[in-house]
C-alpha cells in the first residue's frame, strides 16, 4: 500500500502542466539526437545543463532524464536504415537491423524496436520501483575483482559474436583491447601508443571508432555496388506490421534482454552499451540456428534494444540510491541534482520523496510519449531510403564528419574516422565482425583498471580473483563458455576439422559479401 501511495503522489507531481511540458521537450530532443548519429545524449545534456539553472529542479531533472532514455529510442533508427549507430549501445543493432532494411523490412524493424524499447523500459522501471534496495545491495558487493571477472566474461561472450569462428572473434576482442590501451595510463600518467600525436593522449574517440567500422566502411563497400532499386524504399502501412513468426520469435528475446539489461544497468560502471552486447551474445548462444544472426534475424534487434532501454532505466539505481554514477551521462545527471542542492545517496528517497517518486512517474509517462512519437513516424524514417544512393551516401559521410567533429570540436577525429573506416572495410572483406572489437575497446580500459586496483588492494596477490566467491564464479563461467564454444566448433557435425579451419580463411576481395547484405 505504501508503494501505491508513493506512486500516486509521484503521478500527481508528474502530471502538472510544467512537468509534462519539460518531459515532452526532453523525450523529443532525445529522439532527435538519437536519430542523428554522433551527437548523443551526453553532448545534449551538457548543452542543456546551464538552462536547468532557470527552471524548477524536478522539471530540470525530468527533462534531462527524458533526453537520456529518449536517445535510446532514436539511436536504433540510423543503425537500421543507414548502418550508422546513433549511440554506442545501438552499434550491435546494425548487425541485424541493417540487413532487415536491405531486405525490404525497414518498417518492421523500426516498429519492433519501438516495441522492444518500450518493453525493456517498462521492465527496467518495474525493477527500479520494486527492487532498488536489493539491487543496490548487490551492486555494493561488487569490488574490483568482481568487476574484472564480469568484464572478462563479457569479452569471452563477445568472441561468440563472430558467426561461428571463435578464432576471429577472439582476434577482434584482442584488437579492441589494444585500441583501448591507446591514451594516458590512469595509474602512472604515461602516454601509451600515441605515436607522437597529442590528440591520442585521451585515447581513441569511441564515436569515431563506431562510425568508422560501421558507417564509412559500408559506404566504401557500396561505391561499386549501388542497387538500381531497393525494396526497402517501398514503405506502406502494411509493411510496418510484423508477421506472426516475427512476434513469436521476439517474445523470449525481449524477456531475456530485459533481465540482462536490468542487471547490467544497475551495476555501476557498466551501462547500456555493455548490456546490449551481452544480450546479443546470449541470444546467439541460445539460438537453435546461430547462422541467422547477422543476416536480418529479428532476435538480433529485439534483445539488444530491450536490454539497452532496460539498462538506461536501472542505471538510475546506483546514481539515486548510492550516489555512484554508472556512466558519464549519470555523472552529469548527478551533477545537475547537486547544482539544485539535492544530494543523491541512501537518504535521498526519505529526504526527497516527492522528487524521487515524481521522477519515477515521469519515466513511465515519458516512455508512453516516446511510443506515441515514434510509431507514427516509422514510415517517415523509413522513407529516408527513398533518397537516391548517389545523394544518400555523400550525405551519410557528411553527417559522419559533422557528428564526429561535434564531440570534441577536433578535426583530428575526422581523420581518425576515415582511417578507421578503411580498416573496417578491410575487416568486412576478410569477414571479421566489428562487434567483438567494439566491446573489447569499451571493456578493455575498465577491465585493466579494475585488475590493477584489485592487485593493489591485495598487494599483488593474484589469488584475490578466486578467493572472492562472486569473482570465482564469474571466472568459472568464462572458462566454461570458452570451452563450450571451442568444443561446439570442433564437434560441428558433417564437416571435418580441416575443412572448418579452411573455412575461416578469408576470401578474395572480389568474392566478399558486401556488409549488411545477406550472403
């Protein structure tokens, strides 16, 4: 009864005209910046932060939060239509979303991602309301050793994204780890692998890396293979309706993605990007036919989209209840709270109940607004594919350059995305997946930092990784998953081991399958 009364008070606060207005402004801006590749919620919230000085605290936080979770809805649009991830968490959506668009199913993909986003967000909100104390307590049990082991499990799982070639998956993970090491060492302050470029002392720009391996490489690959007519450009109301098979295949991935996203979102330092990659890896593992992934499998967009939206909602758990920001966006949100004299932490719920429950209620209202905003515009977004390719591809490159430049206002990042795009094209020709590389790049620095922290706390004793039960369990899961993957590859029926190894040898460039198209 107390929970219902708290929610009732929250809705009473959230339904005030001023709060509804700023909630709508936030989700609308979030959708727009999500659709535009490279801008992202972080830059938008940074620009909006000075405005919050002049509006009420609850309306300010609700608007900024709307930009954050609204961006997750919009970020899948460019991933599906143009193979450009609107945010790092939407990068994995490119793997199956873009092939669906090329098969004439762009409307279905966009509609189903809206459904997945709403479902994941509602599940994450239910977790946020019901289990905040429990999740906070679980997050408090994670120390450096546990975080290292969990991220190692994520990297091992990432190797399974390589479409049945574990060696290639592991190679891409290692390549991502190497790229993640570029920059200044957080422990010693020494620049590593900067090759004399001052711009690399802060590391490689994640936006440049994601757009290069997905966007630029796709444009380069398509230069000599521009289709005369694309079925995906014919968008009608009927084309937006999923088939019964689509619905049947989507239910279980949504459920699993919601659980994965809620778990990783509630852990400080993980975030929506890791949740979406992990959800995709889980779906590939439980699928009866993993070869469908990467060729337009509906599960490949439903699971990660559900996971990243659930993670965005539960990311508020450590921020609001522990005062620990889970990522850079949450750090900005916490800064906005502090600016208005509100201290996030264990006492926030008791000291600021109206703000806390009003924020929760606004999340529910905002997600409903996003569905109302996104569903009618599915056909509008899909009509982008009607633009002639001789106009669309140069426009894509312009948007990539503008998006990358806007992150740091640095022309070096434009050169970087061009260089990475060439590497991405070579990877596509040689049939190396980009998803494990991105996850290795994201997790690598955090994994290194937590490993070194764990060893410092234990005075160099490596046993600390197995002495702690949660860490030991995660390491055991990593070993079991790796053995399972290698064993399944070696025992694949109907094909000798020598032929399977030979199958991993890259094909010649003229025989390569163009990225984003079905083989």
